[in-house]
C-alpha cells in the first residue's frame, strides 16, 4: 500500500464513494428506462441520455478517456445512426 | 409442448443462469482491488520510457500498439461494410423525397437549432483536433478526437441540409482520408521493421520534455492517423445512412 498522493484534483474518499454509488444507481435506472420506453423514437432519445449517464459513470471511476469515447459514441453517434435507420424503416412502412 | 411445460423449461434455464452468475460474482476480486503486477509496472515506467504523460495513449499506441492496429481495421472494415450494404442496388432509384401531402406545411429548421449548430461547429473542430493531436499529453486520443471531428460535420447537416453536408465532406475526400489514416498507422509500424526493429516499435525521437506536443515519438503520430481514420469512417457511415434515408427509394 503506497501513501495517498494529494493533487489539486484529489477528492475525499467518502465523497468519491457517494458519487460512485449515486451514478451506479442512476445508470441502473437509466438502463431500465431505455427498456421500458416503447415508442421507438423516444427510446432513442432516452438511450442518448443513458449514454451521458454512462459517460459520467466512467468519469466517476477515473477513466476520462473512456468518458470522452462514450460521450461522443453513446450520446451522439449511436442515436443518430438509430434515428436514421428508424426514418428509413418508417418510410418503407408507409 | 404445452405452455406449462415451456414455462418449466424457461424457469430451469433461468435458475441455472442465476446460479452460474452468482458463482462467477463470488470469484471476482474485491471492488477497486487490482491484483495484477502489469498495471503497476506500466505506471512506474511509462512516462520515463515514452515521454508521454497520457499513459493510456502510451499503452494504446505503443505498448499494445498491435492490438490497436486490429481495432483500427475493425472500424475500417465496418465502414467499408456499411458502404457496401447501403449502396444503391439494381431496381432502386435515387431521387429526393417527394412530399406526397402537398398541403402539409413542413416547418423549416428552427433558428435556434441553426444558431446552436453554427456556434458549435468551429469549436468542435478545434476540440477534435486538439484531442487527436494531444493524446501523448492528455487522457484523450485519436479515437475520441476523430469522433468529435465527425460530429462537427453532423452539426453542418443539422444547420443546413444534406447537400451542404456533402459539399463539406465529398465522398472521394472522405474515402482518401480514411485510407490515409488506416494505412498511415500500419505504415508507421512497417517503418520500424524497415529499421530492423520489431513491428510498431517507437523509433522516433521522443523529445526532451514529457507531456509536450512534440514528445513521445510515434505515439503522437499514430494518434494523428487514428484521428483521421476515425473521423472519416464516422462521416462516411453517417453520409451513407443519410443518403439511404433521403434519396434511395425501393425498386418498382
């Protein structure tokens, strides 16, 4: 066990735990919400919000590089791909 | 099989899954407990060896560069696959969507959306390049930077229309940039072989100061190429999907 390194970015241990537990609960709620929404277009929007929650989760677990990836892919790129696919399918159905 | 029997088969399966899952959970190391020596070794030597303070980038583009080449070509193959599957098929024709309800009023893009999109396009390009070119100093990298760059082009589509998007990202240019990005990464690796070193050895001068833009040798260079490849691949995928949705109509 090495001594704790104190940097300007160091957060007290108890606060970090609280943050991690909070975001874990939020992510669980978000994932459930994605499954429960039945309207497809709305589901994509909820999925995008879920992507942002996941990004915060990665930040709270000290993986800022994964946060950046999740923020751009999960909250922006994936919803756009899904929305475009939905638009195409809806046109076929009409 | 009756519904009752079916339910029992299902319940037996679920019970088995739950049992194995819980068993697996019990064998996990404790929360936040890292058992392996490898990460500690990297943490100790990486900055001194590579002059990169973005140790994640040092691992991705140097120590485990070979893995990242594989990932790079997964994305390359995925983009090529999308372009192949979504190409115009025989019997499909290309024409803009015709409004079949002529009396319907299609609202134009709202001023707020245009404003926000235009305001953010420039900063996104800057942030994207910054992320892709500072992988050696920050917890970022070519992948993150590339996707941010691509989303700047999506904003152009949001603010204007598809034709403007196409003018800013012509297919030939996007294809060429993607090829240069993917090929550049592989070529950096081959260059090391040419010097008599192992594939993807970090052979460039690593600079005087750790964490500066010009330091870290091939890590910065590879990150730059990854940024090009990822941005082009994402723009290509989105463009193909947009074209499929807006222009290509079923046969008949």
